[in-house]
C-alpha cells in the first residue's frame, strides 16, 4: 500500500481543488521593488492585491495547516503553504499561507526565503493583520543575511512605536544593522540612548561594552565630539566618549585641547574605569616639554633580519659616546614600522631625550620622521631614502645617498678628468635604475653626453650581448661598413665554403664603435668583475691608465690608434680582502678592472686624520670581539653620535628647539666619513672618498689630486 506523506497528500488535495475551482489567473507580483521599503513603497496603506474569500482556498489552507502540524521539518511544512499560495494567489487564504510559510522559514533560520515571503506579503497587503510581526521578522531576516540598510530602516521605525524591553531589543538590533551598513553616526546615537536606558548593573555593563565597540570602531571624530558635547557629565556614556576624544587629541598632537579634555574628565569622572589611563596620558602630555639635556635616544633594529646592521651602527654610536656622561637609550625597532614610531614617542615622552639617532630602514625612518616632526624632537636619521628631510625642520640625515654618489662621480669625471662622453651599463633593479638616471642628469648638468645605455637582469653572469650593443657589434645589419663587407665577400667568393669563412673573418674584423670615454656601472663588485672581461672581448680597453700599458697593448694588437675607456662605480664596488690580501674585486676582475674609479662614504685605509683616529679606536675597542674592521655603518653611527655629543658638551642646549638649531648650523665637523656640514635641507654634505683601482689594490684619490673636489651629500 502506497502511503502518502502529509505534504504529498496536501499537494494532491490542493491540485484537485484547484482544478475544480478554476480561480482567476493572478496578476504579476514583485517580491521587492528595491526601495528598501518592505511595503513596496505604498503610501496609501491600501492593499495592492484585493484578496477575496474563497471556500476552496480556505479548505486547502486548512489541509495545509493539518499537514504542517504533522511535519517534522519546518521547511517542508512551509512548502505546503506555498502550494496553497500558488494555487489561490488572490485570496485571503493565500496571504495567510504566505505569512505561515514565512514564519516557518524564519524559525528554521532560512532567512533568505523568510525575507522573500514577508516582502511579497507586505507588497500585496501592507495592512495585513499581522503586519507588525511580519515587519519585525522581515527586519531581523534582513539583518541575518547582511541587508543592513533595509534592516536598520525597519528596526529603527519599529523601535519608535515600541515600549519597554521590546523597544530596547529593537534598538540593539538597529545599532547592529547601522554598523553593518556603515551608518556609524546613527549607531553611536542609538548606543548612547541605550546606555542611558540601562538600569541593572548587567545591562549597564553590556551597554558600555557595545558603546566602546562603536567608539573604537569607525565612529567619526566629529560625531563623537558632537554627541559628547550634548551630554551631561552624569550621563553614563560621557566618560567613554570624552576619554576617546582625549585620545584623538593626543594623536592629533592638539596639546591644548588634550589637556583641557583630560583635566575636565578627571574632575567630572574621577572614579571612572578610564581614570588611571587618563592620568597617565595627562602626565605623558605634560612630560613632552620636559627635556633631559644629556639623554640621547637611538632607534635601531637590534633583533630580526636587520639585526646585523643595527649592531654595526650601535658599535659606532657607543664608541663616539665613550667617556662622556651622556645617557644613551636604545629602542629596538625590530624592523617594524609601528615600533619605530612608538620608539620616538617613548623617547620623547617617557625618557625626555633631547635628540634621537636613527633609524636606518627606509619605512622605519619615514615613520619615525613623521612622529619626530609632530613631537618636535630632532631626529638624525641614517637612512638612504631620498627626500626624507623634506618631512620637516626637525629631520636631519647623515648617510651616503645614491644622489651623492652620482654627483661625486660626475663631478670628478667631467671636471677633473675632463671626460665628457659616457655609456651606462646597469642592473634592472631600483638601485641601478635610480643611480643610472641620476648620473645621467648630473652628466648633462655639467655639459657631458651619454652615448649609450644598456640594462641587464640582476642575476645575470654573462655580458657578451650588452658589450656588443655598446660598441655597435650586435645589430650589424644596421652598419653601413658591415653591409659593404657582405656585398664585397659575396661578389668575390663563389665557393660556398670559402664565402662562409670569408664572411666570418669579415664579421670578426668589424671595428667597435667606441664613442664614449667612460662607462658608469652601478652594481656590486662581483658583477663588475664579470663585466670587465666581457668589455675587453669587444676591444673596449679599460686597463691602460699607464703609458707603458698602452704601449704594450699597441705592440700586441698592432694598432697604433687606441681608444681607452675608464670604468666608474659606486660604493658597492668596495669588496672584502681575499686570500692574497688584495680586495676581491682586484682578485677576480684582474687587469680588466684596473684604472677604474669608484666612490664611497668611508675608506678604511684613508690617510685623513679623523678617519685614521676612528679606525684605530674601533680596532682597539671591537676588533677582538668582532674579528673585523669597521665599515660605513660603524663610521656613520660614530659620526652621528659624535656630532650630537659635541653640541651637547659645547653648546649645552636646554631644549629640543635649541638642539635643532645647533644641528642646523653645524659646520665643518671633522669625522670618520669626512668634513661634514648640514645644508638648508638638513642633509649632511661632505667630500666623499674617491677610490682608484690598480694591480696593488684600492687607493684613495687625495683631495689635492682632485683639485679639492670629492662630491658631497645632496
């Protein structure tokens, strides 16, 4: 025996009744007009569909009610009502079935279908007897599916007409919907009202927690200020809003309003849970002008992946301050931007530092500079980042920059050596591209020209094609002498084998077009030692700075008219010493890198008195510990700290403004990295170290040999 389920029985009965009654076809009904109005935007309050009593429909509804009562699954029970709805669309039973289906979907947490049913019902009949319940369930369904704006409009409307606990619950839901819709001003207003309505300790704690969440979320400063201004200090929301305003004033560095707000807060709400934080914030703000003139802070990455460079700089800083009574306070940035900013605040507010040294990492340095400028504490950064001092008058920089290197090499090559024509060979990295462009600009500024520029991959190890392109041997079909040579070979040689051999000989004999006198290579020493031999293969002579070398090359090649080219580079050419005791650049590059010139911000073998003094002091203090000599980082740290030490000991600045002024007027400071002054942009300017390469190693080109030039910081 086939036993029909309750839903199947009601479906069968409904179909039978539908066939016998033959109701009129329904007009098309939209479930939602998109206006956000659950009633479909009707203003008259009259039903859009004139529902009629129909005995057959009523009987089908009764059968559906019985079937739904026996059904365990509310969704399947709801479907039985939708069958009635579909069979008798313009009847009172149809609207009742739609309501019951919506309720069942809602109870089953199928909010999508619940919302669909309730929307359709209200569109047809906004004055349905259960309209209030429909709107409530519709709004909460919208809230659950993320239709926050619709939910907020309905919930806030319902709350206006509700009372007691029901009203409070509607307001809580309306606040949640407003936050979801991004209506934070409305959510803030609601939560302030709920805080006032809360009576029991539990309700008050819950209301305060919700209000804090809104305030700490994305509530606008203007809205917080507006709402707080209209509240009495006795209002339970006043402490939360007022303390939030104080913290905003702190981040805005509006010290006057901050102190006014905190003083009033502590006067009106001394027992508030926020009172201890308010006292600390007020004390911090007061301490911002309290300076300890012999305390200096330093921001360095003492842990994390940048730890080695942080340790190197710190050794130089400590060496410079050795023997003084200056207190050095180190803040570890860990390579994190936020910690750099926090470190500045701690040094300014908690430690009373008169100045801060560091950071080195670009992003850290920028964050620290922004905070330092806001707090007006002098920051002497050691980052390479161009333009960082443009943040404000309290930001100084002492570090070798790309622009300073390009300027120094161009100045020496054009104004000392008289070289006017250049080629560029550079890696396709931000470092290489930036230096190539800057050097190009400096050459043009001094009346020189760039004849050719070739780039290569950062991990490239062979440079045959790039060398060929520089001298016109790569695109031979574009050269008239090559085309003429091909024509001549083809006309003279009929035999294919002889013609091929003649063609190879002619091709190898095409003369290089060396229309430049210098090549600028902004890359590290390992890559340069590979580039040199590749240039030599294409007859670019780079190792003939001595007349005797030139004569030997003439005898070897049989050519009397030889063209020589000088290679120029940056501080990345500076290499450690190899097994022979020579720099590895010389060991690997051999004769192909001799006669080259590069620039650096520090040279350990320099005979400058201040540099020699630093190197000796460093070796005495740290050589046994580190097993290595100092480099640029140690020297920059040493000079930066020594500048601050000399100002503190001689000028005795009592304020950060006085320290800033003393740094800005620093002139001719003798340090390990050269004689330093600060220009109008608060950039350190100094003669850099110009270094030449020969078979015996690297030597400094003395200022006398350069006519006093050596480049300077930008």
